[in-house]
C-alpha cells in the first residue's frame, strides 16, 4: 500500500490536474484564476521533486537511478518553459501530453514515488518537509516572441513537440 509520501505527491498531481481542467473547461476562454493556481502549484511541485525527492532517491550516488532522474528532469525543464509564455491552446495541449507521460513515471510501479517511499518513508520529518515546502517565486508571463522559440527547444529536447 502506498505510504504518506507517495500519497502526498500523487495527491498533488490530482490537485494540479483538476486546476488545469477547470482552467480550460470553457472552450472559448481560459479561466485565468485556476490557471494561475495551476502554474504556481506545478512550479512548486517540480521544485519539491528536484530539490527533495530526486536527491533522496539518488542518495548522493550520481549513477543511482540516473536514467529515470535525467528523463524526469528533461520533462520538468519542458514543463517549466511551457509556463513562461502566456497560455494558448497549443501550450495547454503540450502540457497535458507531457504530464500524461510524465506522471506515470513517478506514480507507477518502480517509479520515483515508490523509490522515494522506500528510502525516506521511515523519516518522520519527511512528510512535514514536503508539506512545508515554500511556493517558488512566479514571474509574470513573458510575451516576447523569442520566448516561444526557447519553449519549443526545451519541449523538443525532452522528446516532445509543441502542438
Ligand atoms: Fe515530476
Ligand atoms: Fe510529480
């Protein structure tokens, strides 16, 4: 059975999915409130994984689970770069495609969260550490045209295409 660390992180995926679905529920207009919450929440979620979860699973040994960590980090880079320009249909569709491939690598059997639960599940402080992780500073959307090109490159580096 999944432990509390797994449940916290997988629960955050559900929460973010709901926010994104709410933001795009109307076909003609993006609901900016839920999208802003999604953006802030996804950046915090990624920071938790990059700063706490992946280092714990690698255990200070650079080679340990390095393929999984590298894969997840490329996806995180692509997702973070998709949050820089203002949201469009193509941005949202690409975020959804990446998340639907990415989250199973974390939640699935032998995935990041199971490994994390194995190494850190007995640490009584760890859940509190996840829960109290701060929001990361979120900049306003950047509308310069070059930004979309940088986003496209980050998406392609991770093996996806900007839709
Ligand atoms: Fe992730
Ligand atoms: Fe995640």
